[in-house]
C-alpha cells in the first residue's frame, strides 16, 4: 500500500517537474504532497537570478498546503528531478532526495501534524525509488516541539 502511494506521488512529482523554472541550474525538481484527505498538492522548483532566493519544489508544495490551511495534514511527500533537456523533459537516473533546508521544512510539517512523514524519492527515469521517514533524513531535528508548539 505504501509503495503504491509512493509511486503515485513520484508520478505526480515527475509530471510537475516539467514546470520548474530552473534556467540557471537546468535541474528541474517536482514534489507532490499527500494530505490526510487524499488530495495531492504539487510544487516545482523556482529559481531566481540571485540564486539564494530560489525555492525548492518541496518548499513550494508545502507552502501551498499551508496556504490552504493543511500543513498539519501532510501524510507523505514524493520528490524527483533531473536535468532539463532541450525538449523540456526531465532526465536522469540518480535518486533525488530533499536538501537540508527542505528536510527542515518537512520536519516542521511532521511535528505540527504529529506524524513521521513518509518521504518517497525517485529518479527522473523511474529506475530508482526509495522510501524514508522524515526522522531518518533529519535525525535529532529541531522544530515546533522544541519550542513547546507541537502537540
């Protein structure tokens, strides 16, 4: 069951990765967030000429869930990406995992929701797939619970 959900999220992430605005790195990333009600919210990375102001796909998807009032309802997230080809497709065989900043943001949603979020990671070509828990990718994380804000 979990693997099926993960594959659905990776497929959704793969589809939205083609919408990435990544003219500098030419590396498109897509993320798909599964909410407790079964809805999927997506996001693609959004680069900026100043580099530091760029947004990762996971951040975009989680911010969208938050703007809809559902940050506490995040159950799982799928992430994939790769180089942007001349036809706009995303290619690559490497497993893509969230960066450190995104791991921290995922941890925020996990602690607020009181669950250890499943994180499904895949390659652009579909050949690589792995499941992690938020706590595995960011052990000993600092978050809302440390501030007395999470249930």
